[in-house]
């Protein structure tokens, strides 16, 4: 029999729901490059209202949304953005701000919760004629490399005050912004009120098959249209994608609350396991991500991920079923698990049981080794 697969590598692996597929099938057509797709226009209006921004622009990916934002804010040669060393925009987007936008990045050390030290941030602002000119601060919320941590509202206010003192703009990489809003129990606009622009991804926790947006003031979005065109972003009949994104926005509270609860349940299960092989800090699980620390030097995160995905006859005999859990080796001593709309509470329990079985199997094998 085929094993039951629980895919926790990322919240990008979701498949559109039946409701999304129906909405996509019924979406009216229209050329979005002329602003004539009614479903895209509806999505942009709905998202702008939720984010408290004047306007929003539908784009293919959140990576493009971030690049567009940087290009709109940093139009003078020699512009510099200030960003965390572990930020997605800096690490995982191929250095597009340098390759494409020609913008210099000044990186700062991220704190464990995904924030930046405000004193260090202020001391990094440059105004000398001999140095790149600081123009933009980029924040990430939730913070991927920190394990889905949420940026505190008080911290965002402090960054806004700092930016205003020096005449800087703030862009928020909000690929998982709705996770942050649900976790804090606030409207998304309460978070974005401290930013000049924000990106949002529909193909992560919101479960749509593709699409993102970038939002800001009217002048910013007018320039974003030009940047999207420059980057090859004429979307044409994009309503079929926007329709699924609309459903994701309408269902986000229910979906994300469930994902966060399942992630906390898994983290608590790892804690109660009490294994010397792996551990979790439940206090750091704020949204839909869990970083599992691999605590023994003789087992790598890659090897543990391989064993979690593999199915053996011993497992079937001992547990009564075959379960394959897909995880992502995240760092030198940790792996990442991400919850999404296709992972149920039962799947979460199966994943915890599989980790218990694998950890015990590894412990026995190590004990038997000469």
C-alpha cells in the first residue's frame, strides 16, 4: 500500500480547494494589463482595504513584489536598503535588488525573534557623500528564518519613528502577513500602518495556487505598474488566479487559526517526547512554523529528514501503518516543519508519532553501535 504522506516542507505545497477551483472556473475574463479583469480588480480592492493601503497591484510572485517595491523606493543611483542578514529578501531572492535594481544592501544581524536591534539600525543609517545613501528599511513579517515569528506592534512603531527621523521608507515583506495578523488578533491594517509599502503572498498560508501583490499609496502603485511591466509582468487573463486568491482571503481566519493550532500541538508533542535526539522551544512557535533542533552531533538534519520520509517494514509492524513525513533541513542543526490547509489535526498527530518512532529507532541503533 502507498504510505500516507504528510507534507510539511512548506506552505507553498498546497492544492487549491474545491471552492477555489469552482471560483476559478467561473471567473470572468479580461486583460489585466489594461486594468480590465474584474476579478483582479476585485482582489486588488479587497486586499488594499484589508491592508489599509490606498491601492494594490496583483503580481505573479512575492519575490517580484519585493523587487518592485525596492525599485519604486530606490530610484536614485547609490541607494541603499537596510535589511536583516537572514531576511528572505536578502538570502533567497538571488540578490535581485543588486542584480536587477542596482541597489546596495546593508545587512544587520537579526535578533532571535526576527527583529533588528534599533540602536544598530540607527547607527547604520548613512548620509555621507562618500557612502551609499540609506533610503529604505526592509522588514519581514512573519520572519521565515526565525521560525515564523511575529514582529511586535510596538517594535514596528519604533522602526517607523526611526525611519521618519531620517526620511527613510519602510517596506514590509509580508508574504505571511496574514499569519501575523491572525496570531496577534489584529486587523492587517494595524500592522501595515507603520509601512510605506507591503507585499503579500497568496500561494502560502492562504492556499491559492499562485499570485501575490504589492500595495502602497496611489503614486507608489502607479510606479509599481511600470516596474511590473519592465519585469515582464503583464498578467493578461489573470482572473482565474485572482479568484482563488479571493477565496483564500475570505477564509484566512479559519484556515490560519487551524494551522497555528496544529503547529503548537506538534511542538507540544515533541516537547513531551523528551528525546535527547530532537527538541523544540514551544514559546517560539507563534504561527504555522516549527523549527526542530537536532540535538546530537551524530545525526544531521538531512539524515533525519530522510528517515522521516522513508517507510520501513519495522515501522508498519510496530505502528500499524505506513506514514511518510516530508520536512525541510533548515540549518546546520535544525529542520523546519510548516503547517498549511492540506494538513489536518490527524496528519499532525501522525507526524508526531512518526518522529517518536524515528527518534527511538535512532537511539536504539546508536546504543547498539560499537
